[in-house]
């Protein structure tokens, strides 16, 4: 059983036609490629944000950005500025360790790993960071919340789940799924499983 990234599955759900097959092939190749931290640019900024919230020590963002690949510095600077802007709008925040678990289908697993555990206005909220340039669609945000609820909700009663579109300055807090969205998750998971099974047989 292969691992499919959280965001790649959201991409798959939102696509139609051949782009779905392209994403399935990408997920297959990614699962068979050794992890290289040198190319995982988003992880660096995620970890800096996590450390910030856990320790309450404001990072030296200028030094962090300066230490990155020059081609990535503009993007990192934009991400940092937008996160800091959102952070200033929030009231007092407390940290808790966010829950993590796997969500499984027949051919793949998704690591459901919200990076931030923040008490926002008295409410424990586990937050997945979305750092892509393209705005998070309503469908992706709802599906992200449903995945987190299914994987983590049973053992974490009283915790809200959310995905934070940093570039759009938008925190999407999950408030429940419609029956149709629940069916869509089942269908899209089966669709991706069927594609991965076919790729496995021809690879």
C-alpha cells in the first residue's frame, strides 16, 4: 500500500478527465521516490511556523528567508508576511500537540497530519497548513476537513479541524459534511485506488 500526500489527494478530488490520471501517476512515482529534504521547500517554512507557535519565540524571518535558495526567497517572504499578518489578528493563542493518524483506502494511505494545534478563542483547533499559490477551493477545503474528521475525530472529541490557506489569508474550519460529500469521498478514494492498481500492474 502506497502513501499519497494529503494535498495530492485533494488535487485528485478536484480534477476531471485526464488530469486525474496525471495526478494518480504522480502519486505513484512520488511514493517510489526516496524522500529528499533538500527539495522539500514547504517543509522548511512549516517547521519554522511550528517552532514559532510551540515556543512563542518570534522567528528571525529575514535570516530564515536569506538562508533559502534565492529563487525561492520571494515566495518564502510572501508566505511569512501573510502568516504574520494573520497571527496579529488573532487573540491569545495556546499550543497543544496536534493529533495525527492515517486514513486508508484499498490501495493507498494518507497521512493526516495537521501541523498546528492551537487553542483559538478557547477552542482547540488542529490546523493543516496549505501553502500553495493557487487558492484553496471550497471543495478542497471541505474534503480536507472531512478527512481530518474521519481520521482524527473519534479520539479527539472537542477538537475542531481546519485547513489554513496562508496565501489567501483564509482559515477554513470544518463544520460537518453533507451526505453527498461523504459519498464523494468514498467514490474518489475508490477511483484513485482503481487507477493505482492499474498503474501497479503496468509499471
